[in-house]
């Protein structure tokens, strides 16, 4: 489980986050949602320690993240961020093997076990056929699969992803998030993912944290947070909930908000 208590962050005089607390348990997908500039990526960076909050604490299975040695932290928490990878000369197999680094001592080379784990990670995300390809030559969806496989090869029990569906077409958005949800539900991992698309959050997240105005506007199960009365004040747009095919969907009505604003 990843826990955060009373986190804050500022860029210069601009307060981005204040008094943010959350809990992300094993076996569930927690989505970080909110408008542009609400601090989603900043919060994710605080959760994996690339930024250090001047207030509060982040814990991983009860241990303070800041107190863990870097190698131990990497064994527990894997991160998938947006990377172009355009200049990388590595093959896919070599890229995934990088996930084994936290398990190797200084100057130790990867062995048969590491290669087996990396191959298993590629198989898990359905990318075994890409092993010999250049990472730089992959499509966006293929690249995201490989980055997730690298995180899997790390064998961390906590996976944090920053907008893994960014710039992907609809098919790959669903394929990537289907893989991510499977890691939480099938492998009992903790998964925290930043998402812009509320309908993707509704389909693949178990819980969401809604950020607005530098604070948590709401948090809890998807069914409780993704409701018009909670979302509309934060996003400033009319929202309607519908169900189709057994799934929750959100419809957006900009004109409703414009009409209301014009009467104010």
C-alpha cells in the first residue's frame, strides 16, 4: 500500500498542492484525475520520491519512502512516465532488462534468471514478438507496453503511471489500461495512474482522487466520485451519467455550464 499524509508543493510562489492525503491499497487501481494544472503529475512525483514534499510523509507498506535506500525503493516502486525513446539504441529486450537493475549489485551483469523474468514480463503485456525490435522504432502503443513490461521486470509491488494513454489512439488506450488493471487485480499490485479522460477512469479505475484548486476535492470509489454534483464544480461543465453495456459513461454538455454562467 502507498500512503500519503499532508503533502504539499509549490513552484516558486505558486501553491500547487496543499494538505493532500490518500491511500492506495494493493489489488486496486487508483486514478488521479482533475483539470489541467490541478497537480496530478506533481502528486505522482511526490508519491515516488522524485519530489520531496516539505510537509507530511509518503509511506510504502508502512515504511517511510524517504528513509528507504534508493535500491530498496526501486524494488518496491516502479514508475512509467511519458518517454519519447526516440534516441534510444536499445532493443526491446534490452530495454525491459533495465528493469532488473535494482536487483543487481554494482557491476553485476544480468544472468539467466533476469532474462527469464524480462521475457515473462514481455509475455505478460503481449509483446514477446517485439523483443528483437528497436525500441525507438515502436509505435506509441507498443512503446507503452514495453515500458510497462520494464516496470514488471523490476518486480516492484507498486506501479505508478503518468498518463500512459497520452497520444494513443482509442484501441491502444483500452489495451494499455486493460493491462494495467490486470496487474492490480490479477497480480495484486498497487497501481496509481494519472488520467485525463474521465470515461477511461470510470472503466478501469476502482477508486479515484479528484484534484481541484490545489486540494483533494473528492476521493473514493468511482461510483461515488464520478457523479455530476461532484465533478461539475471542479471541471466547470455540465455532466450526465449514463449506463451502456453494463458500463458507466459520462456525457459532457458545455452549453449547460455556459447558460448557467450567463445568468450569474
